[in-house]
């Protein structure tokens, strides 16, 4: 089950050496290898009787070193082979040298009764001092970036301390600089690193980087020849090949700087252009002529198209329960088509996008001008039952259980049922999703949902059913349009306000909804670059079955930028507005917006930011906005730290969305531990403009990033 697999991974991440390694406080001794003990180790003992002890590690490096050697310590405990201990000593030495201990040494000894011991002699830790970069001429790599080739990791909790000296990194910097300059077109580049190494006084190590980039080589003449011995060649074929060459050269920019990797790109573009026009066996050779006098690189391209191929049988094989009609609907190639490599790739992508298959491989069978296509597939398990625990500072502990079938009746339909029970909330939903709706590249969704949640000033209940049609334009852009009918209510109302008392507390809400989504993040749970945006627009009208008429819009967006290997800057923005329409003048409490909490302005408790009654009970509003800026730093292993600043507001009236009359703020620090289902997060936020009844500090516990 999914829950058991997740539990195993959590335990491994949380305590990598709990069973297979321990740390001794005994003083270090001279390392020796006892032959009898080594023989016992090589022969092997039962698991659980062997352990790996580490002595002498600087306390600040213990967690990182333990994580580094954890797999090797586990291997030794399991097999008893001395090679695992030898490898652990080697990896430990590399780890310490990478942390600034230039003279670190690690020895090992294997004792009786299956005990192996690593003895660490870390020595002094060295800091990188001034880096003097000298460049003769113009470099394609900026001067500041050249300095980073020799810099190691930074010290300090948030990476704000001195830079560590890593001898291995400094030693390899010259080759790395030269390789990168050559890749950017400076073929004669040279680099030299002057590294005096650690001094006897233990002071900062000063390094000099000398770079002679040399001239920038440009692409000169590009010639092309196409053999015309194959059947099916035409002027259009040659035109397509020339267009492919022009695209590759055009990507070099106005300078047309020669890049060695363009040779393979050029070869691939020619083969693909011919493959899209019936030539699956096309080949191409690119000859490179470097003129050192003019600093030009001339290219000669010769292509051999091979036979012109028409497709015969197209068949799918493998142990599959998916119906043949559904498989055929995702394919873009048919019997009698001229071979087209782009359509074949699109067909394979179409099968992969269904998420039904672990492997999809296409093979062209036969020889000559008529060939068959065999698509060999391996299906994923389609039925899954799962349980996922969770926690939030407001809802407290929660458990989600569910079951899904990704291939209902072999038609590729995704059926899902899920329920969540928390201390302050209950949720349930059932959905059916057809990824080939109406035999087109559309996604049809039917959803039923129920929510019961205890809010700070009332209890919210929502239940409804909706039908949506979606379109995935590409891997990043998705559009959904649909209709939802539901019933919402507010009970146990503690907020006292004339508007709250005058409006219905139980209403039918029905409307048309449009959602546009963009997602270019590099990871779902802990992104380091890219962005996300989702905008929705909803019209609730009496003609559609709604007792409440309004227009509601929401916007949620976030962008992430990697500042270094350890640091990520994230910015998140959320806004929303709900405006009564026609005869309605007030929005019920359960349909209003609230702010404050673990995923909002974190210096406030759940929903406590914004308008409130005389007793401080939140009333919500018709408009809101929140902005968060967060700097995330990788501490090592699965741990991250964060510095953040939040700002937000809630307005009683929709027309005041951009009034910014009462913006509240918060600043704070956080600690995260990355789990497979998202980070376990602790955030402590300070309220710099605290008012009566508000807490100066608020601490939130949650699973998942705030944005």
C-alpha cells in the first residue's frame, strides 16, 4: 500500500543510522586492521549483530556525515563485507574535505563481534579568502561567475557566513572554466589557478584565477548536400532540411558564436526533418573546419535520406487491460500514412499522458518502403488504495484515505473516491475523469464534494456536484470550463453583525466557472525555479439555479528563483473578490473571503485578519489580497530553513479590492523537513503592528509549503 511505502521512506529519512550505526564517545585510537576480525567480517554474520561506529567527527558535521555514509553503514550491517566500511571511510573523507577540512583523514578498523569503527581526524577548517580574478580580453563568462568556480559552500545558518575552502573544487576549476569557455565559442581559451593551499597559520586561503579567453569563433559558411538516390525525394524535402539548418544557426544569435554542441544539434535537426517526411533511416554527417586565422568555423553537412517509407500495420502489444479503441484514440498514426517521426513521437506522448503505462516503446519492423509499427507497452497498476496522515496548526491532525482506479473498465477513465477527517474538518469527494472526452483531446470531469469545517466564528458546510471540460494546451497550460450546483450553509454563528443576520445562512449556489492554469515549476512540493498561476472566474445566476447572484474571481500565483545551489527565493500572491449582482446586496458569511493562518499572513491565527465584530470574531469580506516573500536555504539533507515576510488585507466591500486601507504584515523564520508528501513545516511569525487581542508571535505547524 502507498501508506506503507511512504512510512518506510519517512523512517529511512528521519533516522538513517538508527539501526545500522551508532556514535561512540570513546577516545580515538590508532587505526589497525585485525586479520581475524577481518576474516569474520568477510565471512559474514547475521544482520543486526554488526554496527558501524564513528569517532572524532566535529559535532557540527555529524548529521551530514551520518547521512552521507548511511547507505554504506546499512550495507555493512546487512552483508558484513569490509568493502562497505572501506567505502564509508573514503566517502567520509570526501565529505569533510568538501566542508572545508582540507587535511581530513579517515581510517577504519574492524573489531570482533561485527563492530567496525571509523576514526576521523578532521584537522583545521579553512576559509576561502579573497579570490583575485584576472581576465585578459573579453570573456563569454562574466567575471563574477568566474569567481564561483573556486568557491565552496557558505557557512552560517542561512548561508551568510564565510565561504569554505574546498581544495578539490579549486583544483578542478581551471579545466571547468576552459571547458565552459570552449562550449561558448572561445575555442583557444586557457585558464590557470594559483592556489597556495592552507597556510600553517590557518588563515583564509587566497586564490588567483588567471583566464585568457582568446577570440570568439563564429560560424562561417554552412554547406548542405542531399543524396538523391532514394525514392520519394522532392524539393520540399530539401527545403525542410535547409530550414532545419537555418533554425539551428539562427539560435546562435547575431554573433553566430560557434558552439561545439551545435554539431550534434545540427545532425539531429537534419535527421528529424527528413524523418518527418517519410525517411526513418536518414543519417547526416557534419564536417567541422576551424580557421584559426579568421576565427571562423565552416560546416559541411551531408545527409543520406534512406528509403521512403509508408506504414502498414500499426499494432500495440503487451499484457494490457486497456481497450484497443482507447489505445487507437491516443495514436496519431494509421495504416497507409507516410512515415512521420513527429507523429510517432506525439503518439507515444499521448499514451504516456494517460498515465496508464510504465513503458511505451515503438519499433519500426521490416525493410524497404512498406513497414509496420509495433508499440510495446507495460501498464502501471491501475488500482490504488492509500492513506496519508497530515497536520495543520488550525485543523490539527488529519487522515486522508482513498481509492482510485486510473483505468476504469479499460477505458482510461480515472475514478477516485477520497475522504479526509481532521479535528476541525471533514471532507469527501468522488470524481470521474475521462481524458478522451467525446473522442477528442479534451478532459471531461464529473465531481461530487462535501465539506464540513469549523471556522473560528461559524461552521461551514458545502456540498455540490459539478461537470467540467478541460483542455491541456501543452505541458504548462490548462483551461477548464464547467458548471457547479451546490448548497452552502453557515451554522453555529458567533459573529454578530447586521449584514450577517440579514442574509440567508443556507443558500443554493449555482454558476458557470472558468479556470486557467499555468504551471512551470520544477517540482511540486519544494520548487526551486519556475512559476505557477491560476485564475478563475465564476458567474452565479438565478437562471442557472442559484438563490444568490454574484461574480467571483480568484488569482493565485507564485514564482521561484534559485539564487545558488542552496538558496531559493519565492514570491507568492493571492487575491480574490466576490461582488453581489442584481438584487443581492450582501454576501453570506460562508461565501466570504478570510485571511490569516499557516498559508496566509502567518503573524495571524486562522481567519483572524480583517473585519471583526465587537467581540473580535472574524466577519470576512468581499475582497482580499495576500503577498508572501520567502527565502529558503538548504541546511543539508532533508532540512531547510526559511526567512519570510507576509502582508495581506481583507475588505468588507468588493469595490475596495485595491484600496489597501488596512494592510497587515508579519515577518518570521521557519524550519522544514522534506517528506515524500510535502515538507513538514514549522513557522514562527512576529506581528510588528500588534493590536489589542492579537498575539505578538504566532507559531504554525503544517505539512506542505505555504505557497
